[in-house]
């Protein structure tokens, strides 16, 4: 009996050791809908309330949040690294990189949301989840409820941010289709995701410098009437600084998230080479036609693509941290 008991004791100890090692080797958890239900049940409602007020004041605030999610997730994953300010130890974070500076906006809105959430539940909700919730709510509000989906959460905030990283993963608006597809594939997204998420260009504004060189100052397929309008709005030598005004990306329904973007692609009334590039292959051109012509087709796919994008390389479990201030990492 003593021998049997000793063997059982050894087996139990081994099982506990394996369990402990397993826990240490897999410090992750999957994202889930309602992650904050027990710890901060009002979190998502707080985010939505701030977003509704911000978009009522300026619809561009919604466009900024959707773009913020894209620029965050494609660099270091969806970890709010794009929000970090420069410090003596990290003087050039992502937000100072050319793909983000000066065009990426909405940092003050994230601050306002974080303040409201912290007032309700201090130290519980990550900045990465706030960005994801804000982009989801912006999509719903700007689409008049036609884009309405649940956003899984449980992300944690990253502690690394460097201006060199966006240059690796955020391709410029003058990119061709092959470069665009490659940039999505490396992040686990496919060609359809590219076409669907490009539809977000139906809202927001663009700096003239993002399209003037290759769309107005060089041969392109851009509609003549639109080109004439844009030349009146944009200086011929528009650059990323100085005299670089902005124009609406969609002149038909500029403040509504809808399928108008695809109609604009078909009529050659889009700003970027990357938009026009969707018509350069039979596969993507067919997708453009379907999104333009079938009611509800794009909205349904946009919901799924947003959730998929918001899951890129997320940090969960014991990774990262929950920042007290979205602009700075916590001191350990």
C-alpha cells in the first residue's frame, strides 16, 4: 500500500508540474465577445457614448477611428502601439512615421474615451480594446446602423513603438495591386479582405500630397471632371508639410459609410492609385462590381473583415499591459 501511495504521489506531482509548465508555456487567451462583462460591464457603452457625441460634432472623428485601427493593427499587431508618444528612451515612435505623421488623427479622442472608461473602471480596459471598440462604433454610426457587429476583446497594450515599423507594413497610396495584396497576406488577410476594407475610403479626408504626384501630375485614369476639381483644391507641388490641404475621399456621400466607394472605383472617381488598382485584375474587379451593385453584400463582409483585422497579432494573457495612459507605457 505504501508503494502504491508513493507512486500515486509521484504521478500527482508530475501532473502538477506539467500543468504548471503548460500554463507558463501558453500565457495567452483568445479574444472573446463580452470580455469585460464581469470586470467592467459598462465599458463598451461608455466608449459608444463618447463616439456618438464626437461623430455628431464631426463625422471625420469616426473615419479617424477606423483608420486608427488599421494603422495600429498592421504594425506590431492590435496593441495600441500607434498611440505612444515620444520619450527620451523612445524618441521616434510609430505616430511620428511618415505613414502616420501628419495624416493620422484622433489621438485626443482616444484620450477622452480612456478618461471616461478609467472613471468607470480604473485599470481594467486596455487602450488596444478602446481603439477596436471605437472603430466598431464609428462603423455602426456612420453606416446608419447597416454595419453592426460585435467586437471580441481581451487585447493588451504593447510596450514597443518605433517609427521604422510602419514603413515596413503600411504600403503607400501609390501602390499597385500586387504590393497591396502582399501587404495583407503577410498579416493573415486575403485579397477579398483587401477589397472589402478598402471600402472604408468612402469616408474621411486625404491630404493632397497623398495623390497629387501620381494621379494629377502624371498620366492616370482619374475622371476628368474630378481631376479638374482636385486641381482647384490642391497645389501642384503639394507635399506632406506646408501647403497641403485635405479633400473628401468620396465626394458623393462623404460622411456615410456605404458602398458608394465601389461605384466611384467603377466611374474612375477615386483619389488613390491603390483604389484604382482594384480594377487591374479580373478577380478584384469582379469583387468591386458585386460590392457596388448588390445591396447589403459589402456591409456583411465589412463586418467580418473588421473583426478579422482587429485580431492581427494581438497580445493577450500575460503579454503586454493595461496602460493607465494610452500615450505612455506603465512603469514597472
